[in-house]
């Protein structure tokens, strides 16, 4: 491949220069095509899904979004109950996971001794690498019985006056799905947040501490405000993952249509419903309805992801944000002195 | 105001502030402990249940005919996973690297930004949606190849972003030295820039492989259907896969099947954790070498 310039004959020289004259535009063209392919994949996916869901759209229209039925016998399909299941599991999971993840990131960057930091950081990232089907297996065979025999009876006896904690206990259901999703989402949000905290300039921390702030006041007044848009973006990405997770949820949620308040009860999500019908779609209309579900899922994930990207981009404008963070730090000082 | 100015003992409000600070610290510690406990519980239960169900037969025999619970192994699930992920890598690696070269070396800044945004957004699309996309394209015709295409769509953004990151780490002086010697751009790219970023590209690819090997959802519609899939390695047939084996075994009430699910999960987890850990360590070392 590589020849030293010394032994190049003039014939080789000529081919080389011709190659070089062709090489540069060729490289540009090939890489451009590859990039265009990668970029247009997004458009292609959207187009194909819309095309695939046309049959169901013609039949049900936007009423699909507000209908609860999923009746394979009478060929009636609607997504409302699935949208509800997706929303409740993903929102509950992110509400539990977000504070936990931020706390873990704080511990990893601010409190833990140096050698522990690297080790724990690696462990948290390992948790993020565990395949979701394994989490699902663990969820159904280990977590499920625990939820049925310990957690749900406990919740029922202490918080049973609320409609959320009533009903038949079961190893599968919204509660189990939420817990599995939480375990999935925490490491994702935690590792991004940890990196955000590490990019906050040390002068800001030291400034706050030098002004007499306690460690927590420094975190609340400097670190969190400085990293806020990034944390929100990380939470949005985690939410997107929870919304789109199919396997782990399919294995633990109980696959049942219907809207109810009880967290103990079975339910189903958009992604899990699609995955669960992989070999059961008997009619074209049902297949098309599944593609319709995928289209809804795509729209949600595009909205969440674009939102997250918009949140991340302004991070590049550092100077202004640093000023704000510093102002906040000073303000906290003023307030804490009452 | 009347407090002595030089008192070194904490009291009153300061004491309360420090107490709050310590309490928050304890909460953060508890959260970290919880995360580690969750990881430990998952890993230990998979390891203990999985390791006891492992045997030589498990790796060298196939699932007995008629989906019998007893005996046999997951040989063809392993073979199938290797074929599916292997082909996906063959598609995604060159594509991802070319995209990264365009974005970091050749593209005008505005186009580069658009491409980056598109890659990040593609990376956030639920994998089941990508599976359905390929399903509509191949018109429901199942094959391992279709599964590979779906996995490749998942891998390209990962490889491209990782590669782009290491291409940016290659010192500009190396490129300039090569260009100054009269070497053309494409030769500079392939004989100076890419080789010096090779370590990073390979670790990024390894991470993408670890991710793809653990995917189930995109394969469901494309190359699954457990018992009807072929016991061979032909990519034009629908092949079995590790993740799909775990999923179908876990669905059965028979404890013998559950034991198989644990064993397969343990095997897959070892592979995924080992490869991603090795890739991360290599990446850290590589960064230090280039960036330091």
C-alpha cells in the first residue's frame, strides 16, 4: 500500500498523480453518500412507517388515538390504552430515576474518595450495558415474586387508602414494569449527569466554597444551575429510552388492554404491544395497526430527542452561563445569611 | 451580630447549614449504594442461576426437536447471533467510519452539524421501531440478513459518533505534515489520520457490537420465530439468536426452560460486560495516549 517516495518510477508517478486527482473527489463523494444515507435514514424510516400505517389510518383515522379497544377478532384497533400504559410507566420510572441518578452523579463527582469514583463510575456504566432482555428475565423471575409477595402487600396495607395501591397483587403489572424501567434508566441518566458535573469549571466550585458555602450550598447554588440544561436533556433521553423499551416491559407488564388507576394491575405499552404481536398479526389491518403504533412511538421519540438536543446545544455558549451560575452562587450566599 | 467574631466552634445557623450539607451527602451516598446494590442483585442472580445450568452440551448441542424442555443446548442461537451481529458489523463499520470522515474532515460546518444531529436522533429511535421499518421494507420476508440490516441501522450512529470523536483527537499537525509533503487528501486520510485513530475506531465498534448483541426487539419481526427458524448459519434463512432464545425460554412455565434462559442470559451477560469493559479500558488508555 505505502511506498516511499524514493523508489517511485516515473510511470508510477503518473498513475499516482492520476489516482490522486481522482482520489480526492472520490473520497468526498463516497463519504458524502454515506453521510447522506445516514441522514436520510431518518426520513426513510418516517416515510415507510407512514406508508405502512396507511391502511389503519384510512380505517380508524385519528380516532385510533382515542379508542381503547384492541380486538383482534372483530378487527377493531385503538391506541389509547397503550398510550396510557406507556405514559404511566415511563413517567413513574423517570420520576423515580431522575433524582436517584443525579444523587449518584453527585456522589461520584463530589463526595466519593478518588479510587472509589473510577470503580463506581465503571459499575454504573456496566449497569447501563446489561441487555434489556436480561433485565426482563430478572424482572419476571426474581423481581416479580418479590413485588407480589412483599412490596405490593406492604404498599396495600400502608397506602391502600389511595386508589393506586389497591387490587389483586401480581408478579406482573405496572409496578414491576416501572421498577425494571427505573433500573434501566438510572445508569443512563447518572453517567451523562456525572460527565456534566465534571465539566463544571473548578473555579466556580472553589469560589463558592471560599465564600463560605457548605458543600450542599455549593451543589445547589453552583453545580446544579450550571448543569441544569444538560441534566434536563439527560432526563429527556432517559425518558425516551423508557418510552421505547419493548422487551423488558413486554416480559413484565402483563399485556392487557384497559385503563385503570391501580399500579398493581396489568397494562401494556406501545412498544411492548408491537413486540408482543410479532408472530400473531393475522390480518393486514392488524399489521398496519401495529405500524401505526410504531409511527406514534416514532413521533414521541423524535419530539423527546429533538427537545433534548435543543437543550444540549446552548451549553456551548459557556461564558454567559458561567456568569449566571456565579450570580446564583453569590445569591445563595446572600440568602443563607438571611 | 453579637456573636464573638473569632469563635471557631460552629453554632446556630452555620451548624444547621452544615447539618443539611451532611444529610444531603448521606442521601447521595445512599443513592449510590442503591444503584450498586441493584447492579449486584441483577448480576449475582443471573450469575448464580446461570452458572449452575451451564454445561458443555449447552454450548455444543442444539435445542431438541419439538421444543422439548430437557437436554440440548443453544448452539444455533450462538451461531445465529454471531452471523447476524457479524454481518451487521460488516455493514455498519465501513459506513460509520465513512460518515465520520465526512463529518469531521470534509464537510462544511453547517452540513456537519446537520449530520451530527441526525445521527444523535437516529440513535434515540426505539429499536422496535427500527425493526418495524425493516419489516415493512423486506415485506415481511424473514431472514438473518434483515435482522443484520436493522442492527446495522442501530450501530452506524454509535460507530460514526465514536469515530468522529477520535478523529478530532488526531493532532492537526499530523494532517498538515502529510499535506505539506504533497500527499493528497484521501491518502492523508487513509494512511495518516485513520491509522492513528484506529484504536479508537475499533473500541467504538466493540461497544456497538456489545450493544447490538443484546438487542432483541428489532429481531422479533425479522429473524425470530423460535421453533421454525433454521438450525444453520445461512444468512438468507431466519436464524435463532441468543436474545430471542432468552425471551422464548423465559416465557415457559417449565423450570428446565427457565434454567436454560438463565444459562443463556449468563453467557450473553458475560460477553456483553466483558467486551464493553475491555473497550472502555482500551478507550481510556487510547485517549490518554493521543490527548496527553
